[in-house]
C-alpha cells in the first residue's frame, strides 16, 4: 500500500487505474528490476497505519518531520517502522513522539536506500542498480535481531547490522558525495544541461570526495563506530572494483551504469542533502572535538550560492535540540529508544 501526504505522488497511479478500468493501480519498474507491481493506495494516514504491519518511510528527509508528526498518533506497538534512508537522528525523533503516547515500536534505520532509481513518470520508475549491502540498525537495541530478520525476509540478504544510530548517521555518504558534484557542476545545473554525473566526477572532484570522506571517517573513529569508506560505497553500490573515486566512476560509465546529474538548481542534492546530511556531520564533529572543516565550508558556500542559511533548515535537529547532548546520550538512546539528556525526564 502506498500513501502520499499531498496526494500528488499517487494521483497518476489512481488516474491510470481508472482509465484502464483496473481494480488496483499498477506501478511499472524498468532497468535492474523489470516488473509490474500491483499496489493499493491509502487515502489517509489512518488507513495506512490501520491496514499494515510494516511501515516504510521513503521520502526526502525534509519531509520526515511532517510525516512522522502525522503518523505518530496512529502507530501501534505491534508494528515496525523502517526509515529508508535514515537522516539526522530521525529514528530518535519518532521514538520521542511515540514515547509521549507510551508506545514503543522497533524503528529500523537504513544507512542508504535498497536501490538507486529515478521516477520517470507518475506510474513508472527506472531502477539503475540494486545495492549489494545496506547498513542498518534498530532502536531500541533489544529489537535489533527482529529488525534485521524482518528486512531480510522482505528485501533479501543485503543487510549488515551496524552499531547504533551514530554508525548509521555516518554511513550515508550521499550528502558528502553530492556536495562535491554540486560544487563542480553548478553552472550545468542552473542552465538545465543534460550531463553525465559519473563522467564529470573528474580526478579533482574525486579527490574532493575523498577528502570529505576522511573527515567523516575521523569523526566515526572518534565516536568508536565502524563505517564503510567512500570507495567501499561505490564498489558495493555500483559493482566496480575499488580504485580512486574518479576511476571508479569512469568504470561505472563504461559499464553503462550512469545517470544524468541534476538539470536544475532546485535539487535534493542541495535542498535535502546540505541541511539534513552535512549539518549532522558538523555537529557530531563538534561533539568529539574534530571540526569537519570541508563539510562546514560546503554548507557556507552553497548557502551563499542560494541566498539562504541551509545550516538552520534541518527540522529534525531543530526539534531534537542537540545542545548539551553527548555521544553517550545518543548511545543510550540506542538502548532505550528515546533520546534524553542525562537526568532529563521525557
């Protein structure tokens, strides 16, 4: 069952079913997954929750607060929530909402999506690649085995258990990679050009991605969590041997496994990834005394380009308010499912 908060995302599915005189809408997948999926469409958040045991949140991070706020009043203790992909401690925000109702459910946080894909129409999606490894964790920690087994039963054996929300928060490389791509190709985006993303991860752009990765890895090491490297990410996601980031992207292009970069400046590479991806890395770096200088500079440069302050646009972190929190508080939230400062009541 699909639910679109605005109704826009499912409108074409419903309209197409009506035209075809079909009882249920059909979603067409091409590329790495060739299939036609029959689906149901929920007309309200209450229907979505009432009629399903597992809820998968699959939408841009800048929509997570609104959707979590909308769904939280209806979620039952016998359900499981999967966040694909997790961003900015969102599992702990949802856990806090549910704790206010004295409800606790397993919340599974994915470090990335199961596939890379582009929606080509209201009823079609092109799947570019199926990932061979997806990092996850489940809060509270006691539900970890359940979360892993559930995801394996629904989506296959590509999942790797990571040690908590900090590890997952540092496992999503999209924001740092997209930052380098945006900085090197902004004029192409603004002019609406058609351009190869992988081909334009040139040696200089590749080195920037690698330098951003070194900052992330240093923060992860200081926090005591193990995460994949950017080279491992490209190898596992796009099935190429490990080399420099630029070389791996050229290999992807040669294999035909490439996508066009954004043809507009109004892209999630900026409006989602900068506030919801880069900002958290900077804050975690501050917690452990390791400044993420390139990440922070990227936020400032892109904010200057757009004439807005992306560092203040993270609704999840604004709601959670990390001021005064420590890494130990976040690790304790892994165990309990609720984020609070030491000695603080909910």
